[in-house]
């Protein structure tokens, strides 16, 4: 069960990272510098968190 929660957490973190990068690009194209830079910083934070996570270990078979 913990492995499934970990997979879900990684999936949600990846979704947040993709969303932040998309928002950053859109905001910068609209010349909203504050929103674009804020979303870019959020993207960098999500990226660093994802890189620091340990690799998934396979679940042992019963």
C-alpha cells in the first residue's frame, strides 16, 4: 500500500511541475512578469524536490 501512495505522490508532483512550467510560459508570454517568475520559481522547487526523492523500490511478491 505505501508504494501505491508513493507512486501517486510522484505522479501528482510531476503534474504540479508540468502545470507550473505551463503557467510560467503563458504568464511570461502575456508579459505578466510577476506571475511568470513566481511560477518559474515554483517549477524549480518542484524539480528539486523530485530530484531529491529516492528511487522507487519494487514491492516484494508474496
